[in-house]
C-alpha cells in the first residue's frame, strides 16, 4: 500500500520519533523513506527593511552577515540531520533518499507529499506551537492541504498494536478505513470500529456499511456505535480501548464551518495521547 514514506525532519526530538515510526512502517511495507529538510526562507532571509545593496547608505553589514550566518547554519544543520536519518535507515535495513530544499516549510512538505504515499510528522518541530484555528502549526497546515495521508506521531514512541478507526461515512473516512483494513489484514493488528452519532444525521446505516466491509475482508474488529460529541467520544474511546493509533478522515463536513470553528480533526490532534492518521 505504501511505497514511499515522506519524513520531514528538523532535528527536534519529535521529528526523530516520527522518523523511527516511519522506519518501522517502511520495514513492514517494504517501502523507502524520503527524508526532507527545509531551510525556512522566513528565518533565513534578510528582512525587506534592511538595505542589502552595499552602495546604499545606512547598510548594516553586521546584520546582513548575521542573516547569512543563519542560512549557513541551517544548511549545515540540515545536512547533518539528513545524514543521521540515512544512518538510522541503514541500520534498520530501509532504503532512504533525502533532499535539502529552501522554502516555506509547510508548502515544501505539501509539494513533496505529491510524490509520496504517506507523510509521517511529529506533532511539534523546532519552535513550533499550536497557534489557534487560523494560524496553526506546520503540522496543521500540512494536514489541511496534504494530498496524501498524514500520520502525526505522539511525543513518545509506541508500537501500533491496536487501531481505532473513527468512521463517519465520508469519502476520506473510507480512505482511512482501507488503510486500517490493510494493516489489520497484513500486520494482524486489532481494530476498533467506532461511529459517533452526534445527532446531526442518522449513523446506523453508515456504521453497518463499514462493519460489513471489514467482515467481508475477514478482519476481526470491536464494533462500537456511540453517541455524544464526536471528538470527545473518539478521544475517550481511544483511551478506554487502549488503542495505539487513531485513524480518521479529514474534513468530512463543511470546510467553511470547520475553518471558522475548528473541526473534529483539530480537536483530536490537540487532545490525542496516541499517534493520529488523517486521510484527506
């Protein structure tokens, strides 16, 4: 199912956890790792307010040199990080290719995701923070716009033995279900099928379709149809069922409403104590 796994790394602890998770998946899938380090031009570039033409009056040469040093340091760091990633892959017997590029981090990740089958990222990179609904982290931006599934790892490594699939009947939820079914069949992982009835529409038939799909594939699963606030039920169930991964489709309802008021995906990403797989 997965041939190329994109791993954006920046040297942070969370990015190495993501890399290790990606390597484990690559070993199972006989896939290759595509490592990516982005020299963020927003950090490395000289602000427009600083004159850069040496013939202009008032040029602060020390400031210009300072920004040049930042870019040099970022490049050197990126080369070392990618070399470390290659060594980890080599030790695990996994093929690895890597690229160091310049640009806006989330835009480069999204662009490189087009040639991959899965993106694996840490929840927090160097200096990243959750910044509200409209100005979120790199991860949030990638989740919203990545053309391929995104696996957001947690702050500590964990084996994926038991998977919760939160199914709402949307096209993206079916994509998530197919991935979970693949892992359930090929890797013999336990599956928990959850549909949450939030009172907005009838969910029983939707849930039955997903259950029938898994049954026809011969995949055993725990069957749960619960009521309540969707994100809260997903998070509570993942904890009660001791799941190691939550899988769900992104933005199955009105994108406009979710951009303004948040979404189930945002709430689950913020609150999950496990890795989260999002298909979009």
